[in-house]
C-alpha cells in the first residue's frame, strides 16, 4: 500500500530536516517553511497528517490552522501543533481552532512518533478517514453535507467509481488493488483542486468517490467528470503488465476451461443534487 503522507510546516531548517529524516522511513514527507506555502501544499499534496509549528513567518500556525479548517479539501486533515510555548492558553487556542494534538519543544521524538501514528490510526479506526486513500468517509461526509445544508448552499454531488476494478483485484491481488484505489483518489483530488471551486469536498464511500461541489452548470460538471476520467486513464496503465496493456484486456482464469476476459479499468461517473 502507498505510504501515508506527512506535511511538516516548520521554518527552522534544523528541526525540519530532523523531522523529515526521522519520518522518511515510514511516510512520504513534504516540507513547507512558511504558512502560505504550507496551506497550498496541504491543498495539493493531500497529507494524512500535518505537523504545524506555531511560530512561523508571514502567517503564524494559528492562522494556518484556521485557513485549513475553513476549506473543505483540508478541513479534516489531522493537525499536531509544534511549539516552544507551554502556556495553557496557547494550547487551548490551538485546540479551539481545530488542532488534534499539541506538543511542546523540545519534544521527545519517540513520543512525537507515537502521537503521529495514533492520530492517523484514530482517524481510520473511527471510520473518519478511509484507510487506503486517507480521504474523509462515513460520518465526515454526512457532516459536510449537513454543514452545507445548514448554510443554505446549493450543492451537487459527483460520484466516481472504477469500472472493472474487481477483475483487476482477482488477477493482481489485494495489495495492487489498494495501490490503484490510492492512485484513483489522487486523480480525483488533483482535478478537483485544479478545476473545481475553492470549497469543493472529496470523500469516499466503500469504493465510490464522492465530490460535493458548488458548480451547478451542467457543462462544467460534465467537463469535471471528463477531466477526472482522462486523468485516471492516463496513469492507470502503469498498474498493469506490459502484456495486459498490449492486449487491452485481462485474461481471467487463464489456461482453464473457465477462461474469460475483462476490460482494463476506467472511471465511470454521474452527478445529482446532494440534497
């Protein structure tokens, strides 16, 4: 399965390098040294967790946390504050803004490792983040829908699912199928980030991706669906063997009397009003 992703937003180069080296053996690690850069990377790199320093140039950690919690694509990413402040009021402020945990410098690196692991595990254990993709699921999707209903916002739902996914899993196995699901999640989020509205949301139910968007024009919705499908198609062949790509199909139960064929995977999509 693809590594979980950690974003470190820290302006101290020594601390950032130490954290990057420590976590690199287990996670894909990204680093931003300013608040605005961190907000943008959270929106485009889709981390499973953010380590956020409070004392940052241009935009402090509290403002970064607030900005992340105001955007649907980053609202549900677990955040752990890193700071030299030990005052109770500073901790309370961070937690009130939506941080999930708080640790003061100098910190014990093994304690931080456990807190990072526990925060990521808790999100999946409580069925808040889907384990394969890290996307919001279950209660968080319903919470986002209710949030928009209460705000009186018109909202459309886009649904994406992978056609011929089960035959692929039958041939290539569970781990390879998880990699495909992770790739599909990236394909959806990348296109929604680039072409959707600033308040669009991406989640997953079972094997179906759910996009909540304020875009209502049918032509725009169709364009989004086509762009996601094209982006998925451009990369999915890398998950097949060369012979399967050349053949343009999968052979199931090859060499037996029950041998059948299945097409290569594609995205199928439809849209409807969210509520």
